[in-house]
DNA sequence: TTGTATGCGTTATCAA
DNA sequence: TTGATAACGCATACAA
């Protein structure tokens, strides 16, 4: 019941193993007769090259790894990841690459990296200096970063977090809001991971608010989940001085906040304006629709995958220009009355 | 810049390669002195066993594959898959297994299977007789099915689709509805994939409706996306005889239908009752909340992963009893007036 | 056009 | 307690 090997095929087709290998990898080298004979017996026997043997020999795995800073059960709770995977997956398919998920192993990303049969890695939210990335460097694995502080020399795919956040802030400022709250990306999540984009977005919010001569926003730690948004609403509404507008760094938190607000009898946008960040599909499905900063999530995935594959081909790759963000106006924001 | 091998470590530690291997795999065999020396030099050199070499030798890969009937960009558009992955991922982590995504390669799942370095496979929505599954059998790879017609001898994880659908139908019947429409899982998606559960759910709906002496439901092909739900609403509302209750086989379609209904000025539940299937997180977030048949999606993933891993350990595994479904009452259903 | 010989990096067997 | 040696299955110079 053991796997059919190249030798089995060779024997059955009365040729050498080399010939069988040629039939698959360099068909032109073979006469049509033998080639067809070999291939047909291979098919008949159900032969496929053993992936490990193949990669041991070729020094290639034909797969890339997605390094996730948290366990899969946590990571996939965030729809953001699904969308990113759609982008990465599309490019992988184009290049006959498979995708290996690489979450921390016993809490350690480094050891997980060492055991992953991949030609390169896309890392989500890890910043330079992370031990896992140093491990990658030691193994000579090319890698691309998404949503990270760009260390020099490592290609990083980012969006214009600062500009996007500024768009959101200016929007509510123009609507007359003066008491503004910000909901962050969470403090429990890998701090370093969130540090980069969280800090950039916060700076964008603050810059615009400051430029308008409006009091600095209160900042709730928040998170990237619906539940975090609910909690954020509770925190904000417990305060003496309630905001009239909320700028959330994630759509999920914004949606959770909207739901909590509705349950508390707070009308949106009449009593409270809400702006999200991401433009997940469900932002448009909410009622009212969520005004949000769109970032091209799937495109981030595609770019990262493309860069990595180019890098595997030996090309020198550079960080692309931060992708554009865009304010999507829907019903969750309104004029301060 | 090439990878540090076991030989490098052996040389540096003045021992044989075997000893280095022992240090990692059978530490007890070694004297404390040599073990620590070897391990420390290994760490110093940044050594990690080459995954392919290791699996070639051990005949194990330490990973399982998730066979998806469609490209990743399609599959991950469905939140159902994210939740399933949370369950699978949790069990994988417990057993130090990594997860390889195995979508069709050039449209062919069979060839993708042959190239996947995995010890076993979880297949999503593929029914017995599928060529990809036969390929698995040829390679001697253990596999577990999710949401499939259970062929004899292959462990399959299913929920009680029939019973769940019956619950949904009886619910709207009790509310007095007599004009009922059903929204399916889509006809374009891999037909065979959807055939099993789609047919079972349809039978559940029909059985209950028939038992109540109520006219048979109209059936819209539907799908598993928000857009499919919108389309389904249009189809239904175009008809002369509009339903007062809709039974959707997926929450996504139900939510899309609800949104389309609202946009068309159709009130839910006053004008139209809607029941979904799945109980995705966002079913609770919708407004009104979506009454739906809950199925334990993550648990399906966990069970499948557990069964597969047991199977890898040589145990004989059997299809578990279909998991229970449960009707979750929310605001999207009301009495027929 | 096809075959021989060798290496890829590791683990397992057996001997010392 | 350690080491020598033989697989593991394939690809690829090189030879024929």
C-alpha cells in the first residue's frame, strides 16, 4: 500500500529512473514513443513524484508560508485575514505555489519557521527585529512583510495608514464634531505587531484633529473584533464626557460599537457618528452602512505574494509605495447637531 | 548562505551526525555532557533539521492538508470556511501539525493532491467517487470528509442537516406561514460538493412542510454569498405569488436577502420572515437578528482534525454521529399576519 | 536518446 | 553512550 516510486514506473516501462524523471521534467529530451509510454504507465500506476524527495533534490518546495503572529483560531476570527488570503491565494494559484499556514508552534514562531517546508514567507504584522524574522534570515528564506514597520532592505507592503486615518478624522471634523474618540487595534494582541500600523493611524487621527484646533481625542485600546467594539462602547459611554464621533481602527470594532450603541438606544448617526477602517464587505451590509476608510486588503495580499515570488526568482524587490486608502461615505456618519 | 546542515553541527561539536540527530530526537540516549554541547552548538549555528530531508527519512510530514474544492479566493469569501479553519487549526496546534491549503491546481484537485507534502487530508464538500479522493486512496493517504455523502468505510463529519432544516420549516409553519420559499446552496458551485448537504436540507424542509399539509415550497438555486441572497430576493419578488417566509440554506444568502428586502421596502419580519442556516457570528449582528439553524462549524473542524490525527496514529476511525443542529430564534421571523 | 552514478539532509539499524 | 552505514525518492551532471 506504499507509494508508487519512480523505480516502479521505470521497471514497468522498461526504462531507467532517469527516463521517467525526464518524462516529467524534460519531456523534449525523450523520443515521443518512450515519453508517451512512460507517461501512460505512470498514470496507470498512479505515480506522482514524492514531494519531499523532489524538494530535497531540487532545493525548492513549491510553496510559500504565511506567518501568523497568533494561533489560527485567533487569526481566522478576523475577516481581514480571509480577504488577505484571497489575494495571496490568487497569486499562488497563478504560479503553481501552495500555501502553508505557519502559526506559532508551542508559542514560538521561530521553531515553527524552522520546520516549515517553504521557499519563502509572507509575514503578517511582524516588525523588524522580531526573532522569528531573524530566524528566517538565518535560513536564507526570502520574506515579505505586510503591515509592519519597514526595516531597511526588507520589502514591506503597507497602505497609507496615516493618510487614511487623516481622511477619517477630517471627515468628522468637517461634520462639526469636536468630541472625538479613537478605538485602537487592541493591546493584548502582539504589541509589536500592531505597533506599526496602530501608531501610524493614531498619528493620522491626531494630526488632523490637532490641525483643526480641536481637543485631542480620547483613545480606547479597542481591538479587531466585534466584541472589542462592544466593550469600547461601554468604556466610552461610562465616561463623563461622551464623544459625538468615534474613529475606529478596524471595521469589526466599529460594527461592534454600532451594535452596542443601538442596543443602548444611542442613534447612529444622529447621536453618534462612527468611522471604521478596512472596508470589509460587511461594512456595507450593516445598517446604517459603515462609513470607513477603505484599504485594498486583497491587493495587499496579491502584492506581497507577487513580490515574494519575484524575490524567489532572484530578483531584487523593493517595498512598493504604500497603497492608497480611500474614505467610503455611508450612513454611519452625520453632522454634529 | 546555504542552510546549516547536521554535518556542520556534527563537525563543530566534534561528534557524528548520528549524535546530533539523537540530541534532537532521542536526547535520553546521550550523556548530559554531549547532549548539552551538541544542542548549544546547534543553537549557536542556527541549525534546524531540513524539513524535506526529515520527512523523506521518517516518512512523515507533520502536516495535514485541507482540500478545498475551489480556488482559495473563492473559498475564503465564505466565512464558513474561516470558522472551520479555527476548529481545525486549534487541533492541529495541539498536535504540532501544520496546515497546508490544497486548492485545485490548474483546475485539478488530483494533481494538487499528489504534490502536497501531507500525512493526511481533510476534504471539504467532496463526495465519494470524486477523482481527487480516489487519488488519495492510491497514495494511501488517510482522509476525512466534511459535509459529504458518507461513503461506507470513510469517516465523515456531518451535522444533522435534515433535522435542522425541519426545525426551520416547522418554526415558520407554526408562525402561520403557508407560502414558503427555499434558497439553496447554489448551482454553480461544485455540484457534487453541494449535492449532499443541499439535498438533505431540502428534504428536511419539504418533509416538514408536506407533513403540515402546506403547499410545496418554491426553490431558488441561491448560493452561499451575500450577493446570491440579493439575487434570490429579486427572483422571488419577481414572481406573481410572493412568499411570506424564506428558508435559506446559508446565513450569507439569508443576510443578503434581508438587505435586499429592506432596500425594497419589504419589512422583516412583518412582511417577510427569514430563517438562515449556519449561525455565523454575523447572523447575530444583523438587524433584526437572523433566526437561523445553528450548526457547530468549528466543532466540525475539530472533530475532523481529531479523527484524522487518530487515523494517522493507526487507529480505525468511524463517522461520528451527525452533530446536533439547533434553532436560534432572533428577530427575523414573525407571525404571518 | 537513454542510462549510470552521485548528491540532497536526515533518520534508523546495527555494531562498537 | 556513540559512530558507521544504509536507506528515503528524486533530479541531474555526465557518459554512452
